[in-house]
C-alpha cells in the first residue's frame, strides 16, 4: 500500500505505520518488484526541488540512517546543487546521463554508481527511467565526485562465511570495493563466490544486491523463501535472519551499511 509522506494532520496514521513496520520480522525485499508496482511504498509529497531528488518512492523501512526505493523519471533533465547523502544507484530500466564539469557518466540498465554526499551534478534522460537506490545519511568529507561501479573489476580473495554456519565446503570468495564512505560504514563494489549453502545468520547490516551471475535462494526466520537470479535487485534488511543457498557461481554488485 502506498502512503503519502509527512502529510499535515496525519500524525496518527504515521505513528500507526511506524508501529507496524517496527513490529514486523526483518526479511528480504524484491526491489525490482517494488519498482514496478506504483501502489507500494511511501511517496514523497509534491516538492519544488529537482526531480532527481523528489520523484521517489521509499521502501517502508524502520527509521534510521538508511533509506531505499525507486526514482522514476520521464524524458527530462535537471541539476542537483547539493546531494544530501551518499547514494548507491542502479538503473533498472532506461538510461541516465550525469555530468560534473567536463566529466560525463552514462548509466544504462544494469549499470550502477555511487553519488556521494555533497556532489553537484546535472542529469538528463531521453525516455522513461527507473533507478533503484540505497541512501546512507551520515557520511561526510568526500570531494563529491560520482564513482561508477567497475564493470570489469579486478577481484581479490576475500573473507568467507564462518565454518560453523556452512552446510557445504568453504567457498572461494573475491571482492573489489569501489566506494567506501569516510566513516567506513557504507561500502559498494563487486563480489563473487563459488557455490555454498549456509544456515540462517543474523544480518547486522543492510545489504542491497544486484545479481550479475548465478542465482541464490534465501529463507527467512518465518520460513518465507525466494530465489533471485541474474538481473534481480533486492535488499536484505538489517536484523533479518536468512539462510543462503547458491548452487552455481554467483557474482553481485553490492551496497552495504554496516554500523561501526
């Protein structure tokens, strides 16, 4: 159900919404399905600001430094004079072009980038665009340069799941981090792994994932399960307890908020 955000005289319904979202079990959220269903989420009230910042619906997450949702734009252009927070964006449909001085970055469907807090940029689209975002409010201190997620990363060996969680042999995992916030709590990049199956673990962090290869099945603490495949974009909420099962090589672009 879609609700309007911060409407005057709607304090009671807002309190009811917060009570509902705070009481439900944390889980995984299919963000591509969310983006395609305009009836879901929290819509911003009409705003005179730039449409890149105002044409949004938010996933109904508990209050905190992380928000997520979808930006929906028609053929249009604009300029953001001050990006208010670090923001990972991945294009679900269409194409958008960003310009900073003489630097131009074009993101097509499946491409992603990080727009850091304090950035100034112009943008333009030639047709309808759907952009999924995850925003972290709290980082400061970058030079404001938009950082693309490398589409040909040089992956290096990285940590693996704890042995006590694994139901299969230890996988081989690799990673490249393209962006790390100054406080090191918001990180974005690319990760891959050989197949593995682990029992449910508590996610102490929010993680948005865009699968580039393979598929993975999640089951949360209520028994709800789903399999995500190449091209899918989803969010595992902080506080969720989810298992993981991948039966083939998996690669993903990720954005994580992990509190210190």
